[in-house]
C-alpha cells in the first residue's frame, strides 16, 4: 500500500488506497491470533462457514500450536490453502445442495465429542446461505422459496432471520448444542449493523431470543402461504431454536475479531495522516441505496458550500448494509446504485470524488466490488450516450460503470465487513 499517494493529484487512487486499507483491517491473518483459546486436553476440531471462513482457517493453521482437524465451507471462488482443515465450497447467496451437504458434514464432525475436546467455530458473513440445512420434513427448495417470499414482501432482515432460524437444523444455537459437551469457542467477522453475534450467519452458536410463535406471526403478518408440510413443521418441537439459557450453551463463547467500524477507522487514520478533515457517519447505515446516496450528496454539498459539518479538504466515511429494490432490467448492486444516485445528485459538483464497494469483493451477485465517481462522471457518460438517471431507474449501476471503465474489481478478498463508502471533497 502506497501511503504517499496525494489525494489532490490522484483522488481515485487515494480512495482505492483507503478501501484497500479497510479490507486489510479485516484480514483474519492479522486479527485472529489474538482471540485463540487455551488448547484442550483432548482434540481440537475446527468447523465454520462464510465468505471469510477459509481465510480464517488458513490463519488458524498458521498460529495454532498443536494438532488441528475439521472442515469449513465457503463461497465458490473464496477458498484458501489449508493443510489440516478441509475446505468445502458452496453457493451464495442462493443456497445449493453442496451447502446442504457441507452443513451435514459439519454436524457429523462435531458429533460424539467429549468435555475434554475443543471446537473452534469460524463464522463470517454469508454463513447463513452456506449453512442451509433444512429440518426433517422440509426441503432445501422449501427454504429457498420461503426466503424469496420474505424478501419480496418487504420483511425486515430481523424478521427474515427469525423465520429462517426456526426452519433450520443448524442455526439459532443448534450447532453449539450439537457441540456440547465439548467447549465451543466461536470467532466471528461481523458483516451486520450492530455486530450482534446472533445475527451473523443466523447465529449457529448463539442462543435465540425469538420464538417459533414469533416466526408464525411474521408469516401471518405478511400473508405468506406455505405448503402444508412446512406449516406443520412450525408446530413441532424441531422448529424451536436453542434458548440463551439452555445448559448446552454453558461452555459456548463468542468473540468478534473484526468489525465494519474497525475497517472505517483504519481508513480514517490514513485520511487524518494525509491532512483531511474526517467525518465518519457510522457503520450501521441502512435503507435503499439510492436514498442513502441522496443523503450523502447533501452532506457533501454542505461541506462544499458552507464548510459544515467538516472543512475542506475533507472525507466522508460510512459503512453498513443498504438494499436495492430492483424494479428495472438492471443487475442491482447496492454500492453501484449508491454511487449512481450520488453522482446524479451531485450533478458534477467540482472537487467531489467517491468510491463505494463491498469489502468481500462482490456487489450483489456481480464479481465486482463497486466503482468510483468524480466530477466528470456524468459528462463522460453523456459522451458515450449513457443517461445516468435512466440507468438509475433501471437499477443498472453495474452496466453504467462497466461502460465507463470505473469499476472497482478486487477478486475475492476472503473477508467480509459489509459496505465501505468514501466521499473525498477537495
């Protein structure tokens, strides 16, 4: 990383440097060693799931003194080299049969352990889809269909999580219960606003406070029709998650090793050293990406025109997880939608540059992290026959920035602390 990049001469390169610093701050190879448990008398078994789980396993192998065995599942293309821990791959964000088989393997791996054994669980964002194991009497297609219905009807992420935890054989604390009586030591990389371990990957090792009655109420609230066999499941004991006070969780610990705010602060430190006035809006910003873009544009405009709430040269940093309601023919992508909205609102405002990207390297379903904009973005687009407003209405941020050559492409970063947004005001 070149810390000597001048933000005035190379604004785009400077923003990319901040993004790379944010991603590096969440690298398990840097963070994991400080959270290791004491070695056990018995076996040390490793299981895990998520976009960063393979890199976490690689980091664990590099610093663990003693024997290791186990298996983790990650997204296709996000593998990392390991010698003692088996790396499996499956689909994300839509689950597939490989993920279902991997979840079964993980449960088999932790079965028949003793109180002398230790299980280190490696969890990161994406783990929910990668650990998609339906309960008896329910199929993977049932789970996929119900998840799509919940997203389509406008259910909140908390409501979606509640229902899918009660329709799982491994989430909502069930993995920790399966590990009992062995010690369960979970290491997590947070990709959720608030860093709640119960939400990250749907909390496979965390007791669940919601009930199956809550899940049924959500289905009723949104008038979601489910097949008879799925409805029957919600009336069985198998639908009940593991409660926080369940004795099987007495030896389960959860430790977050990397968070979105840690990554924002890593970028902020570099910006401060460069002499910028830094405004960190927080790591929990949610809502429609285009609306968040409008708000960010308003703040940038206030800095340019009034010198508040920061003085030029300045940078605005924010994180969180926005959403895109795809109504057009485009491919969505919350970071490129944010940037397209931001560019339209700024309308070529002089001295304002921005970058937005997903720290896992994947914005939506595209193998693209995000993009960059500058004061000339709209003019360059017009010269190519592109209408930014039309592209935004069509949810076609990826097509827009691809045509301009302004995409940010990192490949799999092997970590995931959600979105990173930076607006540079010169």
